[in-house]
């Protein structure tokens, strides 16, 4: 697991969920059911890909409130 990486959640026919580094468009055959895609954060939480821009905008706003690092 690498923070900053995007992981894709898939569902097997029996209902079990699993993560893969392969994006849905990268599968050549036996395309599994794609559930969602997430970015792994430094704190090991997952952010849905659809919310990455919002999270980064919040980080920029927070950085403006903090004094510069020395």
C-alpha cells in the first residue's frame, strides 16, 4: 500500500470485495464488477476519487492558516 496511490474496489460473483491496482479500463478479459475507486491517504484512510479535488482544496485552505514551516 502506497499513500497517494489509487486503488479500485471490485466485487466477485460470490459478493466478496477486493482491491486492485488495475483500473476498470485496464482489464483485457474477465472484467470484474467495479464498485468504486479510492486514493489512499497518508493517514491510511481512503478518499473516493470523486472527492479528491475537494479534499485537496481543503488542504490548501488549511495550509494558508498555518505558519510556514522552518
